[in-house]
């Protein structure tokens, strides 16, 4: 104690040197939800504007570059620069356009014959996690309903439309992953977004699970396309719709229980998965009586429906883990 009303604390010398802190420099003190203090050299809540550069040439693989661009986006880089020692190859420009279409907030702000600079124009606080998750849930729910409608009506165009919507789910998941990584690097941003790091991690986990459910909705529709022209046995169709409705119900209730902070409902959802697995096994037995592509496609559809229920179970488990951890002792 010094002066009767203030306290002094010593800081590690190694940290002072590595942070390049000089005499009379100001440090920020941020109170965390658990009561601890965060000492930081960042006196504002502004996002650190990091830049990532990629060098390309005629031999650069398009898929490889696209993965790198998405990785840089998810990692939270503010600027992404793509440079070439010669004139930018046309196929590289195509990939960059594809990347900006696949992601939210990425725009070209500077372009020359040999370089392209992208900037993230989205403020993380403008897209709250909860709204993004709710949007993902609505998209995947409609994908599931339309996939079953496509199966019932043998509608090829509707099945293809469901497959295309998986891109929308991916875009939103990448956004959640990006925001989560930005928060991990800039803890003060979590306070600005009125969210804890634990909440951010939970939203990221749930987002990843919903993205995987979206993948299975696309797989269901792909296998429906394989069934085009083949009339299914009425008994099999009824069983598929029964399993489908149950899987969707578990998914919807898992999301609802999470937002209501209802651990009891989450546990009930987990118990429902056993019934879904039983129905799916019965359908697989019926599918064995079919021939060739029909039997395989039914098997894949049922496998995806089962996986949707099991992923919904993961959402409930994630919700329980978070809610119990957030309880005050």
C-alpha cells in the first residue's frame, strides 16, 4: 500500500521488455467476469489490424490458395494481400472473386496488375453470435424440410437448391469462427460485444455442429437426386419421413433449450436420440430388400438423418456443459 488509499503491484520484467513498455507508459486494467484483472498495453477496444500476404504464380494451385484465403479470413486478418512477381494469372483472380463471394465482409480495396488487397469491412459487433446461430438454424431447418419435400415429390430442382444452400451455412460458420478468433486475440472486444470468452467458445462449437448438420442435409439431397425416377416403397417412404421428423424435432428442441437455458429439456433431447437410432435401423433392414442404387441411396439418406439427430445431441450436451459452467456457486 502507498499513500493510504492506493496499492502497488510489481510486473514481471520479461513481460515489460517483450511488450516494449517504457517509463510513464499507461497500461489498461480490465475487470473480467470472474473478478480477475486483465493488464494490457491496448488502451482501446479497437481490433488489431493484422495483415497476411500470399505470393502466387502460374503454378499456384487454385484449391490450395482458396483454403489459405479462408484460413486467413477465419484467423481474423484485417487485410489479405495477394502478390505476383508478374502479371496476376487470370485463374488466381477467379479464385479471389470466389473467395469474396464465399465470405462475409471481404472486399477488394486495391488492385493492380500484380497485386490485389482485400479488407474486412465488417465490424464484429455488427453481427452478434446469437443472431448468426439463429440464422444458421433457420437455413438448415428449411434445407431439411425441403429435402424431404423433394423426396416425396421427386423434385430434382428442389433437391439441387437444398445443396446450393449449404454454401450459406458455411459462410455464416466461417464468420462465427473468425469472430471467435478475433475475441481470443483481443479480450477487450468481448466486453464490447457483451459476451464472455466462454460464451464465444460455446457459440463457436454450436456453429460448427450446425455446419456439419448442413453438410448432411446436402448429402441427403444428393442421394435424392440419385433416386430420381425410382419410385420408393410406401412403407420405406413413411419410415423415412418418421425418422426425418424426429431428427428435425431433436435439432429444433436442442437449439431452443440452449437459448432458454433449459438443462432439463436438453437432457430429454439426448434421450430422444435412442428412439431415432432404432427407427433408422428398421429402415436399413427394409432398404436391404431394394436393388442397386436405390438400396445404397436409401442407406446414405438414413445414415445422414441419424447423424443429424446425433449432432443435435451434441448441441444439447454443449448447452448443458456451458450452462452448468456458467452457474454461480
